[in-house]
C-alpha cells in the first residue's frame, strides 16, 4: 500500500482540465453529425483542436503518473474494489489516448472538407481522401466515445459513492483543496 495520501497539484490540474474538456467533447461530439455541413465544418475545427489538446495532456498525464506514485487503496476498499479501480483508471488512460488518435485518423481520410486542428494542423493532408476509411474510423471513434462515456459516468459515480456513502477520502484526495 502506498504511503502517498493524496494526489499532487500537477496530477489534480491535469485530471480536472482533461475531465472538463472530455466531458464537454463527449456531450457536444454527439451532435456534430446532425449539423449542416457548413456548421459541422466549423465545429470540427474546434473539436479537433480540443481533441489534439486532450491527446497532448493525456500523454503528459500518463508520463506524470508513471513517474509519480499515486495514493494507494484505502483500508475500507476490498480487493475487488481495488482491482476494479485500477482497471477503471488504466482503461480511462488508454481510451483517452486512443480517442483523439481515432479522431485524427478519421480526419485524415475525410472527404467533405479539410480538418485543421487549431486552424493550423492539417490532418486531412496526411492521407488520401477515402470515404470508406473515414467511415471505419468514424465508427471506431463513436464506439470509443460510448465506452468512454460509460467509464466517465462510472468513475464519477464511484467517486460520489465513496464520498457520500462510504464517507472515505477517495474523492477529497483529488479535489483541488481536498484533505485526505
């Protein structure tokens, strides 16, 4: 069991910044297909920029996590909860890196318009247009978003369960000014 009692400031900032961006993108990303092409094209530019930012932040967070010991399980957590928590966290890490990569691949093959992340990074120029490949990555991006949504809701639910029902320090140790 780890002697670390709470997450450090860098881990907390990365967690909450990524969480905010990802939740916004998961909510609004579902509406992109229903927009007219001209509006969708404009929204995709912001979406791809934020996705690129999430990828960069997640790589930074992953590196930080590998070089800094996180708080360990608390005494009231059983073995199954500890294993489920680790599985949940690593699944989130993997899928949060995979999601923007799938989006980039989708953008590379898109045929309707160019995708410029931040208005500068031309993902569409990285490969030849292919509606079939764009569709494959679109579907994978959507499936990954659905799985991410379930994991995010589960992660939030588990945190709230620990805070309000278990009355332990799980949530407090990730809050900006939380004390374990």
